[in-house]
């Protein structure tokens, strides 16, 4: 395919495909809402020893965080710009901030002396 004569490209040189009248980094991916909780019970074993019983939950209310959105705003067909639907809609919701959006829980025991 000859990039210099490709009818899909606006400038014919294969450079940037962003339209000049649309702002860079102008899409809002939404806010990240997370609620984490931790309960700890401290048991004294002796004067210097303690046992900590912990229960932790992450993303208690199971909110999904969008990590990627559709960034294609326009397409050029025969050098005519046409808007593309679904600009800014979420296309991924995993990985941020710790690899998953799933609700999780864990239990731990710590002994100090």
C-alpha cells in the first residue's frame, strides 16, 4: 500500500491521524471510586507479645473503574471527515490501580514479641 496516495489519510504523508481542531487529552475517563475497609483485633498474649487478627476488603461496593476509552473521533473516507459513534465510551476496566476491579477480601494474623 502506498501511504502517499492512501485515501484514508488526511495529509497523504502518513503522519498524525488526529484532526487539528480536536483537543489532545480531551476525553474524560470518569472518576475512580473505591472503598476499602480493614478491621483489626489485638489480643495480648503476654506483657510484650500481641496477636493481630486482620480482616480487609478492597472495593467493597464493587465499583468498576474505566481504564481505557474509545479515542477515535473521526474517520476519513475519501478525504471526507465523518464522526465516529461511541467516542469516549469505556472499552476496558481492568488493571488499575492494582490489576483488577473485583471485590476482594483477605484475612491475616500477625504475631509480635
